[in-house]
């Protein structure tokens, strides 16, 4: 999820805690409720329309089921033999198709044995078990580096599948003349948008609204670009707004935000810019969208973890975007707008070595940690 093996370092060093400067705390009336302990959990989600189940993605290649609050012994899916899970590689996320209740289709993003990134479709066999033999490769992206793999899958409010990809790894995106992130001929360093259903002989199709469909030399799949490693992004389940946590290089981490539909064709600036600072002198990023939050490494940040706008009506943080950092213990919250972030605060929540946030069918928000713990954010009471 970050540069120079931050996953590997934090596996051993899960007690590195630093503050967040002078950002004030807030008496928010929330707590963490333990869900269970897993092996390197990196993603949490829930089947749409099913409030009784939560799925936890383990980086080694398994998806575990939590049913009515109890962790089931048998995994929902086990593809460990197909997954490379060293460094920042692995099974990184999953997403359920909007019509999952009827179709049983879901999608996973993982690093295969060749080190390439794959988006693969599966179908469920039953509510607690996937049909492992149902796999169909939707998209394969060659990648010769162990870092900056992106990994987020999410269906947007338009019902299309959005895919976050890293810039291909290495320091400073030194891929070609401009780097992968600014190269519209590369799928890396982007948010992609596709319809993952089979269309004739094609494994997927390109939605009509994609911004670069008619540009010569550009990949049709690209929705937004100029990203270094968008490890986690999310759509606000109420408004459809898009927030992206983009992992930085040496100085800055950033949260990017665009209102619903305005991410189409957006350039978030990497590698000419790292957050608000110039990274590569002499290079431009046309139409650069500046981040709404920039987090300095001088304050102890190392790898931002983007979260969700909380829409759980039982939680006092409702309406606020929660986020964190792998090297921070605190969870933070803010109100996001196109003009910036307001009311940014430390919450009372603490998570060691945060890897991801998640959201279930009811909109309840979860945290996952390299320590193995998964918690749900709940009201204090």
C-alpha cells in the first residue's frame, strides 16, 4: 500500500504510534466493537441487502465470513494457491455486483503468481460459500514491481465497477517519459471504470461516459488519473461523492475528493505534484485537482488509509469522513467538500497499524489492522 515495503516493516513494528500535530480531539461518543481476529485483514465489506453477514478479505488469499457476529470456520473463498502475497501484493479487495442477491456475482482484485494484477469474477455457491471453479478473468494488468498495487474495487452509484491501480512501483514513478500515472496509454496510476459483464467476445465493456474513449492512444477504461497508489477509495452511499486516499512518496499523504460525477477525467496530479507540493520540476498536470487533505510525514504519517463517509444513523460521527494512516494510531474525521475539508478532528478511536476501513449492507463502518483485529465503529453506550 506504500513505498519501500511499509507493510513488511509494520508487520514487526506494530507499536509505532505518533500524534497528529495540533489537530484537536473531539468528544464523539464512539467506540470500537471487536468483530474477530484474522490473518492480515485488508478489506471489509458486506453483501448488499444482507445485514447478517460481513466479509473479511485476508491478504493471503482467503475471504472469511462473519455471520450474525460469529466468524465462520470455513472461508467464503480460498484462492491462496493463485495469489502472491509478499510485500504489498496479495488478495486486496472484493466487491459484490449490484444485483448480487439474484446473480451471485462478485469480483476480487489480487496479485497472481506472475506478479500481475487481476480482477476476477466469481459466483457464490451458497450464502456462505463461493464456487471456486466459477472464476472468470475480467482484467489482467502486467506489473513487474512488488509495490504500489492499488487494489480497491467498488461499484459506484452508476452500477459500474471502479478499480484503483497503483503507478507500477519504484521511486518517483520513473516509468517512461512522464510516468504511468500521467500516461493515458497506461492503466496504472488510475481509477478505471468498466462494466464487468461479458459482452460478446469481450470480458468486459466500456461505459459510454468514460472520458477518454475517443482520444487516440488513451485507454478507454480510464476514469481518472494522476494517482500514485490509491490504496483505498469510497463512494458516499448517500450522495455518490468520491473520496480517494492516495499514498504519497517521501513527504505527503493526501485525501482527494470530487462530488458525484465530477471525477470523470480528473487529474489528481502525481508525479508532477505530491499533494500540494511540487515533486517533479518542469512537469505539468493539466487540470490538476488539489487534495482536500494533505498529511505531512513530519507529523508521523507514512501511508494514508482512506475511509468512508459515515451514514450509520446510530453513530454520532454520521456525515463525517473517517480516515487514518498505517503509522498513526488515531482515527480522524472531517467534513469533505469540493472546496476542502472542514471540522477536521482526532476521534477517540485508536487502531494499531490500520490497513483498511469497510462498510456493510447497513452502512456500518469497520476498521482492519495488521495485528489481525477487525472492529466495528459503534456508539458509546
